[in-house]
């Protein structure tokens, strides 16, 4: 087992995940750059530096997830921090189609079940698959931590408020997948609380990434801040939290 702390970031070949990887390396971690495409992951790891290593990881492929966990066990012998960042927003949104226009095609009354399943496969079931595969490694290291990158768009409390400005686009595909992710986060936190493993959900804000066709208003550096802040918390920190930058709590 190596002495340096090891962090795995899923979906780290671009965007917020790549920036999280850079920031964690700067804080002394060895970082595993999870990427569906190993070549792209390798290019990202080279960009991060010598303390980053590409890890082929497709969260929707059970064989890929199992192989990734086995490689971490054999080559690194430990996992201290798991940051679940891999996510997709849609599979059918047309180029140039606005968020509002796409949302109109994904109401509960007309949403494609295939579209919903595809997004949830990555954003919900993929998160659970990686959790189950990596948990034995997390359990072997002190002060282990899991950070799930969620979204304020999944907050039921906010969307239940008629004054919430983004309420009209809440729907079964991406927003509800983040609601389900929040539920998973809380379930994980409750399960692992007796073991001292902390689990958190964080929102990066509306960050300019491929996820939103670069329509976001914040930089990836800003979007990565809360995930990194939470990843670096000490053993006395709370668990089961849902926050954005500067520890601002988001209602479930």
C-alpha cells in the first residue's frame, strides 16, 4: 500500500472532473482519472501531471467497474476518497434546442422511457455500481470519504416552492436523476455512519461544461471548489450533507 492518499474521480477526462483531479493533486493526492475512453483519460492524466493515472471506467458497464476496482486494489492498494462526478444530462436534445424546449419534451406525460433510463443508468445506477465496487477499498483506509456531484436542480424542497425560478424545467430525466442521487447519498451516509466513512452531495453550480453545451455561467475552477473543499474535510466533519460553495446548505 502506498503512503500517499488516493482519490478516484469518475468522469475526470474533462470539465469539472478534470479540474477536481488537478486540485486534488495540488493537495498531495495520487489521483485516478476515471474515463470511459482510456485514451482520453490518458491525455487528461498527462495534463494533470505525474501524480495522476488514467483508469478506464464506464460506470454503466459492470465489467468495466469491476476491472477498475481490481486495478485500484492491485496497483494502489488503497482508496481514500471517491468522487462520483460522471453524469450525462440527456441523449436526445438537439443542437440549438434550449433547455426549456427540451424540458417540454420530457414531461411526465410525454417523456421517452428510453431517454429516462439512459440518463438514470449513468447518474443513478452507475453511481451505485461504483459505490458497491469501491467500498471494500474505502473500508480499509482511515477517514475515507465519498463525494457525489449532484445539482440544485434535484432539490425537491426548492422545486416545490412556486417562487423557485427553475421550477418549470423540473422533470423526470436529469433533474429527477439528481433527486434520486441525493436519496442514494443519504442512504449511503446512513449505512456508513457507524464506520466513520463520510458521504456528501455537492452542487457545482451552473458551470460551463459539455454537460450543458457550455451554456453555464461559472468556470470549471469555480465548479470544482465545493467537491474539493468537502473532500479535504477532517474526520470530525458531519456526514450526509448537501452543499454548494462555502458550505451553503441546499435543502433536500
